[in-house]
C-alpha cells in the first residue's frame, strides 16, 4: 500500500474535505492559514497533493502554499501516529534535563523528531514552550501535559499509551 506522502493524487475524501475548506473559508482575508488549519484539524495533516488545489482555490501559487506549510512547524506533511508526543525544548525545560529526555525518547521509540514509529503508534515532535515551566521538563500528548518528566516517567507514559482497554460483550 502506498504511503500518503508518496501519493500525488488526493483520495475522494481528501479532495472533498479540501473543497469544503476552500468553499467555507476562501472569502476570509488571509484565508490560507484558516484553510490549512481546517484541513489539518480534520485529517491530522495537510496532504502534499492538496497544495495545487488549495493554491488554485485561493488564487495563489503552489510555491506560496508550500512555503506557508513548510514555514509553520505545526503543519504535518503526513498522517501522524496514534499518539503525538511533544517534548518541550524551551529554555526552562532544557535547563531541567529535556535534552537527555529527548535522547531517551528517541532511543525508547526508535525514531527521531518528526518521525513515526513503524507500528504507527507514536509520532515524536519538538515543541517550544508548553507554558508549564514550573514543572520542567514537560511532555504533551494530545491535550494532556505531563510535568517533571524523566526517563522512567516517560517509559511509564509510553507503556500506558500502549495499553488499551478492550470491552468484550457476551453473545
């Protein structure tokens, strides 16, 4: 099966979603960022194959759209893993050990920043300040922020994310 980043054509679902975003937001001043955020909110990434459709819909060049997507780090070019783990790299977290935590996280997950594990469970991303400096170093998964993170706590967090409750119903 082809990886989403290797496809040069949008799926029908992706095309419909991009068209929906354009129709809903193209009249807004500075519509590009709202359109990109809409697409990423729905798909978890902005498909590279959507660039030309977005550019055409907003009367921009492909380079303009690509430039904005690549400039802002929060826009992803491929679907993330089931859990996005963000490690804070701000000064407070660095002074309290986030660089060592980064190394441990990369080793534990077997990936670097902006990569996804082979089992598609985790994507690792840097983030620049989670606003929780008092409890540095910090990690965010989804909307949850975890403070005073160390190697052992990180491993416990990853293990808890891998453990899923499955409900079995009697026939």
